[in-house]
C-alpha cells in the first residue's frame, strides 16, 4: 500500500503530480471555460461576494495564504486568511456578502468545523475545499470543491497541500470568470499552464539527489530558517512546519522583507537558511530584492540554501547550495518550490531515525478544539 516506498510520506510526495492533475480534472468545458458543478451556491450569490475569509489550520492555512495572493490578484475581491481557532473568537466581520472558504484535508478538524459553523450562524456563504468525501466540514457547508489528492495517510501533509493550492487557483479563476472581472491573467492561459505543472513536479522529483544528500549530513542541525516573499512566504512557513513536525528541529519561516526588522539578528556563522527565490519575472523587482536578502545573510556567515528557477544565475554568487526548480509563472511557483522542502524534511527525519509517518505528539486529524 506504500507503493514500494519505505514510508507513506515518501509515497505521497511522489503522488503529487497526480494530486494536482486529478484536482484539475473536469473543471473546464470544451471551450476552456471553468465549470464547477459541485459549487452549489448560485452564480448570482457568488457575483455578489464582497469579501472572502479563508479559515484553516496548519498546512491548510498556508495553502490559504497562497490562495489569498491568487484570488485577490485575479478577482480584486479582498481576501483575509484566519486561523480557524482564532476566527471564532475574534468577533469576525462576516455577513451575507462574505464567502467563508474553509480548507481542510480531513474535513474533520474541529477548529475548522467550528469556524464554519460560526460563519454560517453569522449569515455567510460557506464553501469547503476538502479532500475527504462525505466528511463533516463539507456536509456543514453550503458548497464544496473537492481536492482529488487521494487518501493522505502520513501525518505530515504533502499532496493535500498541493491539491489545496490547485483548488484555490481554480476557485479564484472561476470567480474571476463569473464576475467578468479577469483583472489580471487570462483564466484560460493560467489553466493551460496549470495542466503542465504535474509533469514539472515529476521532473523536479527526479532532481532530488542533492537535497537527500544535504539532509543526511544535516542530522545534527539545531535550527533552520526559511525565507520567502509573496507566494514564497507561505512556502517558507510550510518548509519550517514540515521540519518541526518531522525532524523536531527548531525552524522558523519569515517573510524575507521582514529580515531587517529583527530576524537578521539570528544569523551567525553556519546558520542554515533556505531562501525561496521568486521567478525573475515576478513583479515589483521582488526577485532582485530577495537576491539582495541572500547577499545580506551570506555576508553574515549564513549557509544559504537557495531554491531558484532554472536559469536564474543571479543567485549563484551568494548561494552555498542551489536547488533548481522548473520555470513557471510567479503565481504558480508554490506548487514546485515546496517540493524540495518536503523532501528535505522527510530525509532529515529519516537521517535522525525518527518515525516519518507518525511524528510524536501529533494526530492526522485534530478532532478536538
Ligand atoms: O485535515 P486538515 O487539513 O484540516 O488539517 C489541518 C492541520 O492539522 C494539518 O495541516 C497539520 O498542520 C499537518 N500535520 C501539517 O503537516
């Protein structure tokens, strides 16, 4: 059942091309327009949405952060991401024009369920992005958009994360199409590019030898930092969470721009830092800004492990290690950039002799508040 892999997590990492492809399956008609049959909120109601609040926990909340960038970019609808356990107790501003989108692999996370119930009580429309058919959260929601990642057994979420991000893109493009407000990219061309992502993940998985090797000699590492910007920021957070969960190593994810506002004080000789570099095509010179962050921390002795797109030579002078990912549009990059971080955490856990699939103190689905 592990498909020949030593752990469920490793199998699930290798399932990711399918998780993305299957989540995209059947979402467009012959003319290339998005059709979301499962979304049983009327088109009229969806056109009236004035704000979106995403509620989720853990990895699903990081998928929600990626979703915020994408949905706001494509629809101009304001999107807020709220940790589900905070949402209910912060007197949220939610009414009949709010779409509350929950993201949950299991569909049973109590914190997320309670947030959805609270949103419904306040009169919001609720939509669930969920991986488990017939689970509680979709049943309690007005609409559901299933991710088709297949069962995820390992406690650490991997393929569900990629499927959640994919479903969020589909939702954002669908809302943009529905409202006739494709403010940015053309929905059809984004969908076409998304269809090509599974092959790129596959290719990337074939390039992981050096990442595995790095993990094997970093078993004694006490702390690892992760930096990213824009959609790379949630990827950095997710890389840190994977390392905490799986290898019990202190890890922190930061927005790269925040570095000079404090965290740079943590940098001393030999401190390993992963940096998720935006595509050179990213707007607002973000690429240049992140490259200069790498330069700054390298000058202070950090060991810089850079995740950069193929052909991005600007990072070379400041990188101790460069992990290459295939080229894609800046918005879709999380689907690739997170993969080496998952592989790194998996192999560091293995190098420490830990239980990859069942980390200590954790349950696959957290059914208590
Ligand atoms: O089933 P859910 O997606 O609602 O679970 C949410 C979190 O508990 C989950 O993502 C958790 O953070 C994972 N262990 C992360 O690997």
